C-alpha cells in the first residue's frame, strides 16, 4: 500500500483537498494527513464538517504571521515529520507558504511532490504576495502538476515544465461544491440572516481578506459598499468578514455603519453556500469564491488589481476592480441596473477533478 502524505492548513486547502483524500482512501492509499495549522478557527470547522482528524498537527496558529518566523517554525517540524512518516509521496495544494515549505522539505529528502491546482499565475511576484512565488517554487519541485484549466496548463508549458507530467483535471473546489449539497445536514444549514431577507430584495455577497487589500484598499472597498447602498434601495450587502485582525479592525469602523450593510462572522461552509445560491452579485478578492461563482453562474466582480484566473477576465465573465472606490460603485450599480443576467462560464470542470487526479496518481505516476 502506497503511503501518501496530504498537507493542508487553511480553509481553502481543506475544502479543495478533502475530495482528493476521499478518492485516495477509496483507491487503497495509506493517507497520512498533516495539518500545518495556521488558520485554526476557520480550518477547525472544515475538519469537523468533513470529519477529518489530522494524523499530525503542527499548530502554527498564533505562532506568527511573519513569513520568516513561520518558515523557521515549520520547516524543521516538517523535516522531522517526513523522517518519521517516510511517505512515498507528498500532495500539496495551491500556493500557501506552508504548502511551499512541505514541497521544499520533501524535495530535500527526494520525496516526489504532487501539486493540486498547479499553474496559476498572476505574473507579478508581489501580487498576490507571497502566493505567486510560492506556487512557482512548487512548480519547480513537483513531479506531477494537476492544472485546473487549460490556461494553467499553458502557463506551465510556457515555463518549460515537462508536458508529460502536466495534467488538466479541473478544480477540486467544484467536486467539493457538488458533494456538500448531497450532505444530509445541508438543507438544515440555511443561515438565520438569509431567512430575514425579503424575496424582492437584492443581495450582494462580499468577502475581502487578502494581504494586498489590508489597510487603505479595504477602507476604499467599505466606503464603496456604503455608497452603493446609499444609491440603491431594496438592496442588502452581506459581508462575512475574515477573522484576521487586519480585516476586523477596518470592517467594524463607525464610518462604514449602514443599516443594510451586515458585517458578520465567517459563515460555515454549508451556510455560505446557501448565501452563494441566494445572492445576486458577488464582490470578492477570494480565489475559491471566484471559482464557485463561475460554477454557479453568478454575477462576479473581483476586488483585486491582478489575477491568476485570467480566463474569467478574457471570457468577459468578470472584471477586475481592485479597490478603486469609484469603479466599484460604478460597476456594481451597473450590474444591479442591468437586471443581473446569469452568465455561464465555468472553466473549472464538472466535479470529477479529484477522481482524475487519483486515477493519474494510481495508474500513471
Ligand atoms: N467560505 C466559507 N465561509 C465564508 C467565506 C468563504 O466557507 O464565510 C469558503 C468558500 O466557499 C470557498 C473558500 O471558503 O470555498 C474560500 O476561502 P478563502 O476566500 O479564505 O481563500 P482563497 O480561496 O482566496 O484562497
């Protein structure tokens, strides 16, 4: 039985790797889970929902968000763990610093690394920071690259990655999205706040938490939300705010108080998906939510200056607004006025990405 170590630490990593772990287990792999533990509050809820008890938990939460200290803390621990577990291979997802450090440690020990959601590029090393460099470094190490889209595959080909180890699979976030709707508890997880919104009221869902938006950009975004509400009646804005102090210290400021701007705690994954289904427009800087919006055919506007999901821009599905207050107000009012057409553009697959990935690992790698 092949021993495969799957590493995760953040909410999106858990969401995107759970379907892969399920497939691995039903394909007779010995799956060892490593929780790098940096976003515990959000990650914990995911682990409970998916009934995952990590075999190892490095508990880096609270240690630091300083990248030097995080590296210093995690790298020796991952080294020790790899010596103990001796996996045949390691799976990492996406672009966190912990995913990069797991890949680096595995490389130092000559353990093959498989990269889920490979090939995303913004072509700006400082945006998103440090994720763009993290994922490029993982691409330099990985023995197999599971690209979610043809664009991601092309990015890897352009960088000279061996074509025989790049596989276009779709994005496992779509697998997760379909799977949760089959869960028994899904129907019972409609958040209270949704029940209170009259049917005729439009709903905008907002999330913004990335480092690039901390400080002044987030202030601009909040101020834009208030302006949108001032200019549009029968509209509610729901903002489940990330627990990061850099987000919390701005979103609750007196200047941004408005009776129809509801800044709430992050929603559970199941509740969040009820809101995704109900909302009319999504404003976000999140990567995963952009993918979910595409799969659900929701009107999407992106609160980023740069993107690694270029296909969503090129297809005309969405626009990059950054944190430009005027632009956010203008474009949001425009989509609200246009009656909010349901566009369809989903380059992320139909929910079988994890099946494809595990089939490849089992039969080809
Ligand atoms: N999400 C959630 N509750 C929330 C906000 C987001 O469960 O209140 C989920 C969402 O469905 C998506 C993921 O979290 O799958 C996105 O995570 P995040 O925005 O933190 O990270 P990113 O995708 O930008 O890396």
